[in-house]
């Protein structure tokens, strides 16, 4: 569980700033399950340059709740969650300072989307929130207001989770938690898995993925794991300390991600993983033709309403996949290449794509004029 947040402050001397606005979106890795947005009366003057930047002035905050009046809500919504923020060190320091003034020790794990984006999108010209989300085609409204920046951070974080092919984000969080034997709560989590298409990951106590698979019904597939018999099944059940999943919306995306991640992660309980060759021997065919070395997009279902998945083929080669909400994210080749997660153009990925194009009816295929 994540608490994606943004805080606006009065500015001023280090550790003397006050909070003027806060927005928190509780995110379970798939959807927002709770949110809290509020102006806050900092009981001190706002620096003029901050007023110009945010539009928040002293008059607006006179009737706003003071921090101690919203503190309980902040504790509740961030309980058992990892705080996610753009420049998390700043937001976390401000929160801890405010709680310290109340005599309360506020402690949470944190993730910084600046650090994550530097690792997962190193080619970006800038990793500041405004410039980064603009380069990715992520819509932003109310820039420099808490909710506008929190929503932009949330959409950025969802993209980073998709790009995290090695599952380092999840692994580090799992490793940081105190894990014993599989608890009733974790079994309940398996029972509450969605009956949707996607991938699932079974982790050991170190957070390593020891088994991954895909399914058109995650709930049924995971339940089957815990009722299977046999030596291998029992070992897997014993070593599994937590289970995570990723909805893909599209069966093609699930197939391609499973193929890629089996090669990358090579989980100990996935049998018969053969090393994939780097380059496909021939271009991917579209309508039985490969001679033109075509560039095209395969558009399919997304993970939620209003979202689409995209598989990118350039000059007959599989380049990667991703998700988008706005058409200009795929109409602009530079934004498209930033949004997608790069993947290996292998013989197996070529076979998966050609088989899906052949058997799946009603797919939207967009040919690109420039290759």
C-alpha cells in the first residue's frame, strides 16, 4: 500500500516552514482506495515568492484547519503504507517536523519518484516533476498545488511501476517488512485477488520472486497454487511469504511481460526457462507481409476505464509496451518512446505477437508513416 502525497509550505528557514496544503492519495498498486485533500492554517506568514508560485495566500488559510486538527487523519491514511513523493526527503521531513511539534513520533517508509525516475528513465532531460511528466505526456492541472502535484506524482509512479521490469520497487518493500510464515492476512489477500488478466509474483522472505505466472483470472490461478499437492507445490507454498500482482488489461501485454520477466528474473520455481535469443531472425509480420519493414502500434485493453495498452513495433522489430490515456501520447513519437517500457526483440516475442495478431479479432492496429 502506498500513500502518494504532496505538501505545499510557507517557505522560510529550514525546519521552520509550516504546511499550507496537503494532498494524499492512498494507492494499493492498482487503484486509489482513499484520499485526503486539505488547506492547512500554518499559523505563520507565507513567503511572498511562495504566494506567487502556488497562489495560496494568508487570507485563504484563515479559516482552514490547523495541523493538529488534521494530524489524526494523516496518521490513519498513511498507516501501513509507504509514503511516495517527488523529492520525498523534503515532504517527509516537513511531516515529521510538524508531528514532532505535537509530541508525536511519525515514522513511515518512503519512496522518492525523483530517485526512481533517475534509475528507470535515465534518458530524461530533467527529473523535476513538471518537466518530467510533460515529457511523458502525463496531464497536469493545478501545478504547484498539492492535489495537482500529488495526482501527477501518482500517474508518474504508476508508469514507474510498469517500467520496473526487475521488480526492485516491490522487492525492496517486501524485504523491509517483517515477514513470518504466510499469515491469515496474506491468505486473505490471495482470496481478494481480482478475477482479471495479469501477472502474479510469489516472493520469499528476502523479497525475491521465486515464481511468476500469468493468468486470465488471477484469483483462480493463485488459489490453485495453495491447494495443489506434491513436493514442489509444498516447497513453493512454504517459501512464499507474500504475493503481489500486476493487472495488464491486455492478454498480449501479459504474455509479453511474462516472457520478458522470466528471462530477466529467472525465478527458481519456474521450470524449463530457455535462454532467449537476442534478435528475431525476421521482421514481425503484419497481414502476412514483412517486406516493407513496417512500423505500427497494437492498441488493446488497458488496466482501467479510459486507459489503453500499446505494443510498439518499429521497422518490424518489437520495441516495447506501455499504457496511455491521451492520444497525443502515441501520436508524438518522442513521447511514445518515453512512455513505453523497452523490451527485448526476441524470437519468442515475435512468435507471441504474430500469434496474437492472427487469432485475436477486433484489435486496433495503427500503422506509422515514419519508420
